[in-house]
């Protein structure tokens, strides 16, 4: 199993355990693609076209903004339809974690899978929170997801510092 410890708790506590690159860390894909998977999307396209637009919807639906012109504004969904919409996006995050872990896309079978699984777990948290319309838990799930994005980037591509549209 993994030689580094990277639990959700350690992610939330400032990534200390997750920022140590494993000896094999490299953004070059090393696992062999299995027959039956369509891996047309390279990592950049996956991030820009699949993962980030989905994550942005969740982040843009949690918390509040206090703008000098428009004042204080809650970002959480206010209707059942909106909560259902963010729950759909959260489900897509669960599956995006799986897509990252596919043989041929996974960069290694160690930390990469830990981060991919953690992404799915954050998506599952957001799904549950959306199902019961729990704002606080929904916010925490978004924070969790952000930590996972950051931790994986820190390990595999430390130059990425900004990855949300905000
Ligand atoms: C399992 C690891 C992993 C996770 C989790 C991950 N990323 Fe990435 N991400 C990468 C790697 C590796 C790259 C660099 C790809 C490249 O340059 O080839 C990258 C690059 C990016 C980029 C830059 C793409 C470009 O055009 O240079 C964005 C934006 C991005 N990720 C968004 C996200 C968001 C948002 C999340 C979380 C919701 C996330 N990533 C989670 C591994 C990950």
C-alpha cells in the first residue's frame, strides 16, 4: 500500500502529509491503458473541460460574498431545483475521481489513487449535503474538494497555483 499518509483529515489540516512528492512522482502516465477505455482526453483537457467546470459550479454555490456595491449575498441554492442541480454536479465529481484513476490515466498506483479517491469522497460528501440541504456540510465538502485539488497539484505539478475561475 501507500507509503505516504494522506487522509482527508490531513488534507484539511494544511496538506503537510500530502505535499511530500513520492519518489516516483511525475506527470508522465506510467500505467498501461486497458482495452475498453476511451482516453482521448489528455490531462489538461480533462482538467479544463471536465473537472474544473463541474467543481466551479459547486464552489460558486457555497458560502457568501459581501460586495461593496451589491452587499451581502448568500451563494447557496435556494430552490429544490437548484439543490438538485448541485447534487448532480457533486455526483459528477464522484465519477471524475474514478475517471482520474483509470488505468492509462492514473500516473501511478500510489498517491495518485489516494487523491483520486479523495476527490470522489469529497463529491460524495457534497451529494449528501445537497440531498438534505445542509449548507454548512455543503460548504465543508467544497473546502475538502479544494484541498484535494491543491494537494494533487502540489505533488504532481507544483506550478499550478490557480485553478478556479474566481
Ligand atoms: C489526482 C491528481 C489531480 C487532482 C485530484 C486534480 N488535479 Fe488538476 N491537474 C493534475 C495534473 C497532473 C495537472 C497538470 C496537467 C498537465 O499540465 O499536463 C493538473 C492541471 C490542472 C489545471 C491546469 C490545466 C492547464 O491547462 O494547464 C487545472 C485548471 C486543474 N488541474 C483543475 C483541477 C481542479 C479544479 C481540481 C479539483 C476539483 C483538480 N484539478 C484536481 C492533477 C490533478
